[in-house]
């Protein structure tokens, strides 16, 4: 079938202006990461208006052997989740921006996939609510894209499962079939469930199934989310953020365990001086060196908050308890470290950082290698990454470190950031070699790449043949014609 006939058939199922082949527009959907190669840019962009058009588009793709790659965030796509090995159509849902429902009593909201964090925060603020979010997401970042990718939030003690804060979802499988998960799966329609007091907040179900986990983390290769519910939280009435600095990471680790175990405090994470400065100076990168020089090797931000009932009393007693835990570990709480103030760091971490990822401001781009382990194992991985950096003649002080406890510190997101110049071919090749070597080394040390991108995407399932075989069976069931993001994870 020729290109014109394909376009005609696509326009038949899409509304006016629902299809674009403009080369200038297509470039916006290419992966903006010079390290990612051997990938094909989209030949078209499809923008379905509603669920009916989306279903018809997926069915047409099955009939005609077309490939679709879902996109819900705006702006540069840097991680590589939308990277595809074959000719495909970018399926843009970024204009689906309805916040379908907010429910303060049940602390949940229902949103479409194009809603960004800034838009959701603005909608929740008048209701006295907020939502856990990743570390300073860019302003075009879709909430659905982040939570369905299991990006860690900076609020670990509000997370009970790695899938949180996702509640119920509605998505379309690669076959074109529509499915609802969790409490939304029934019995009855959504309206009838709400009359009975339901809020579509639970992710488990229908019955004993848990299909949400099939789609979550699949990078658009198994299903397309049309809406989802996200668990929200009350906005703090009073906050008391503080900083704990140390030149020894080993001192901060037992402090974090001591605070998280009895559920003290709220937002909490560790940055080394490079990562903290990247975050605080992304709007003024010329001040990077001065700010870095003023900081200790590692900084822990610990927020304490009070809510509707006795907020100041809650902050006071938790502050006393956390001060005692710090003292037992030879640490002290402070309102500032160097030129970084605790309220400013908290604000920067819990608000969108702007159109560009804060990691990219210093040199133009940044290699991020991230995985899961436990916080107590993090020094071992820091040692491993230092050895790999030495083999590639990369100075250790170029690497930023971000440690984010997840699921109440039962696990830890560990991330290494290496800023580089994307226009320098030599640096780009160096980053490719370094990433490939580092991922192998970290795998050998026990790193769990639950969100595999780049070099990790090539190894995560190859090294576990049993999981790879199961994943292929799942793909055969839910996307037998390989319509969605073909080639992802080697499928």
C-alpha cells in the first residue's frame, strides 16, 4: 500500500487535522538524545480526538500492519522511551488534558494522559490537595507518563507499593480492546460505582487480576492509557524543611532509615553536591562552580509538615524526634548549607523546573543511569561507578548522584548523572562507551534496572531469559501483531 493510500485511510478514522506529515513537526517527536542511535523517526503524527478515534486507529493499524508509539508528554523526549526500531506513527495524546474528577474526601483525581504536573497542581491547590511527584520534572512532563513509568517521587513515606500513586486505569491493548483495571473494572459503570461511594482508587482487580502491572513500565509497548486515577495528598499547612550535610554518605544512610522506619517527616532524598547544584542552578548555570564549592559532599533534604489538625504541634514533635536521630548519627539539622537554603531546595524539587530537564542545563545534555537497589548498598554502587569512570578517564567529580528512597525506604532509586556537550562527537561517543560499560558493571553488582533505557534496555531481559520468555508470551496475547512500539525490549 502506498503512502497516499495509508494517509487516506488514517484520515478516514481521525478528525480534521488529526494527521500530520510535516517534516518540521515530525522532528519534534524524534528522541532528543544523541546517545540513542539505530532508531527510526516517525513517518506521521496522529492525534485522535477521543477514545473512539483511538480505538479505530489501533484497529486500522492491526489491519494494515502499521506501528504506533504513544506519546503524552510535550517537549523534548530525552530518555528514549519513544525510541522505535521500525517505521512508525507517533500517537500524540498530549492534547488530552481533561481533569475528569477531583475527590478530596477520597484523595484521588482522574486525569487524561496529557495533563502535566503544573496543570494538575494548579487544579488541586484550591481544594487543599497536592500530588507526589518526581524530582523537578520538566514543565511538559505528562503525569500519566511519569507514574506509568514508575518514576520515583520525592515523598517516599506516602508510597505503599511501587505502582503508587496509580489507582485505576483505562487502556487499550495492542489488539484494540479496551480494558479497565482496579476498582474501575466493575461491577457497574463508573457512574453507578460513584453513586455507591466508589472512587476508582484501588489498583487491584477486577477480581484477582492485576493488569495494570502489565502495562505499567512497558514504555508504550503493551497498552495505551486513556485515563487513570492518581492518589493525591493533603497540602501541608505548615512545613519545616531542613538540610543535613555530610562528607560521608555512610553517616546519612542510618539517619534515613531511622527517620523512615517510624514514618517521620515527609519529602526526603539525598543529592551529592553536583546533583544539588544542577538542580539549584539550572536557570543560572554560570553559578555552578561557586555553588558547588560551598556545599558538603552529600546533602539530605528532610521535610517536616503539619496538615489540617494541629499542624504546628505535629511539626514540633517530629522535629524533636528527627533531631535526636540526627544526633545519634553525628549529624545536625540546618536551615541552609553553603549557598543553598532548605525552603528553596524543597521548592525546586517539588515544582516543575521549566521546559528543559534541569540535568541538561550545565552542558546541554546529561547521561542518566538509574536503577533500584537498597539504600544501604548505595556506597558499593558509588564505588563501582567510580571505577568505571576511571577506566574511561572521566573525573569522578563530574558525576552527580541522586538517592531517592521509595516505598517507605524499602528500596532506593539510585541515579548517576554525567553532563556532556551533545554537539561534541567525541564526548557523545565517550558517553556511549561509558554507559555500556557502567551498565554491565552495575548489573554484576546487583543493580535492578526496573526502568531500562539505553544500554540497560538491551541487557535487562537478555540476562533473565525466563522473564524474557514470559514477556514475549504477554506480548503475543495483548499485542500479537506488534502494533505498539515494535522492537522495544527486543520484542
